[in-house]
C-alpha cells in the first residue's frame, strides 16, 4: 500500500482518477478560484449536502485542517 510522504501510514495514496475527482469537487466549491475554500464556500458546500452548520461549527471544522488558525 502506497502512502503520501508525511501522511499517516494508514492513509493510502489516491489514484490519479481519485485525485482528478477530488480536484473537480474542490474547484466546484472554490467559487472565487482562490485555491482555498473559505468559510462561506464551505458553508455553501455543506448546505448543498443538506447540512446547516453554525459559524462555530464551521470555524471548528476549518481549525482541524488549517494550521494557520
């Protein structure tokens, strides 16, 4: 099983097809093409999946992946 450099050993590397699908999904929600998904874009993405996150929930989600927060 291949893993990404620096990733936990339990996380397999994504195939090229999976990476392409992830990029397409990311680009769909990165409305301003900034290369990142801000809190409002994240809210809209989650709402499209039937979720209604509060601002606190969004900030918590972002803080788990954005180490600059």
